[in-house]
């Protein structure tokens, strides 16, 4: 018994020492999507100022694949010492658990919440050859051509949103899945596919040069990045409550001192004019929070995704 008590005391002292000396080496910020995506841009925008504040380099590690489940499963197994962080999105934290009967982790218990980061903006977009300037016109055209048109997806926001629209509007469309948004967007701009749900980072530049057309904001409300574009709620889908979000997490059971330190540093970085200006250009709305508020967001959004998928008739596989 004495040996066990000594061991426990030494472990506690070791944890305290690690927390007091944190950070003493490079921090890895895992991103569940490829380079060049909206999430990757957010991570790289934050890495610089956070690294300066902590006095250590923050490296962005892109671990794409399986809708973010690969990255999520890797973070869950990492040491809870603060040197492996996860800039998670709704894909691994909301969609994966809602779409799978046996997900590789539980987003509500298998991660340490640190801070909410913000909200992405997505749009329903079409190739300019499509005879539709509104979502209503697109729906009418699709119904007049059942099974002849297709749509691309490169992320779970697109998968879930289009599944919902297909079900609610009674659309017969061919689904063309891609590993990521960049590949899907390339084929949309070239005319190989007809439509998709794309991030503002991708959609707005192409809309400005006329290589694609924005029809609706894939969220319950309009986006400041495109205030003239109606939301899905305004275009006949008031029950659509899907949020595309990002939050910062660590592996399970991280020491509170490290969590509090990381929360302070990331929240401070999110509040700087430089970071705000850079991310607002990407139509990314910042929403820093406490760890407790992020924990509640995870639970709320997981339930929202399950409800949207149930309404679309999508069963977990």
C-alpha cells in the first residue's frame, strides 16, 4: 500500500511539474482536412500568434480522411500533455458520430474541450450553365429532369445538407462524392458536376469571377459575407438548423492548468484585430468560449445533426 501511495504521489508531482513548465516543446495542431481548406486556413492563421504567446512553435498537421475520423481517433490516443491539439469541426464531432452506428470515439467524453473557435459559412452553388438563379428555380429544374443531374460533396456539411434538400424537396439527384472540397470544386467549375455545397473560402472568389453561381446560404441565417444571398430558412426550409463550426480540443484527461492556459492564449489570439480581419475575409465568424460552453455546443450540435439526418431519412451505417 505504501508503494502505491508513493507511486500516486510521484505521478501527481510529475503532472504538476509538466503543467508548470508547459510548453517546453513544439505543439502540434491537428487539422482533419487537407491544406487549403477553410479549416486549414483558420489553423494557420492562429498558429503564428498562439506560438508567439506561448514561446513555442505551433505546427499544423493535416490528417485528412474518413470525414475527420482519422484525425479524431489519433488525437484521442495522444498523450494529454497539451502538445497535441485538435482543431475539430462539425465533420468529426457531429457528422461522424451521427452517421455511424459504431463511431471510433464519443465526442462528448473522449476529448478535452478548450475553446469554441467559430462558424464557417457554406453556400449552395451551381455551375453557371444551370438555368437557375434561385434555389426555387433549381428545384424546379431538377424536378423536371429526374435522375439526370448530379451534385458533388467534399465534406460532411455538403453531404448532410444535400441529403436534407433531396428529402425535403423530393429531388432525384446523383451523388458524386470526393475526398475533399478542392477536388469537388475543380470538377464543378469545369462543368463535370452540376452543383454542390461549398465553403465561402471556395465559393465567393469563383462567384465573383463568374465561374459558379451562389443560390443560397446553407445555414439558418444570411451571412455578412454575402448579405444579398437568402438563407435556406428563407427559401422554404425553416426547419434547417445545421451549423458548421470549429472548436479546439485536446486528448481526454488533460490537466486543468494546461487547459486554462491554452484557453487564455487562444481566446486572446481570436480577439486580436489581425486575426479577426484575416478570418472575416474567409467569412468565418469568431466565437471564443469557455471549455464548458464548448462542451455544451458539442452535445447540442450532435443532437441537431441526428435530427437533420433523421428528417432526411438517412440511417447510421
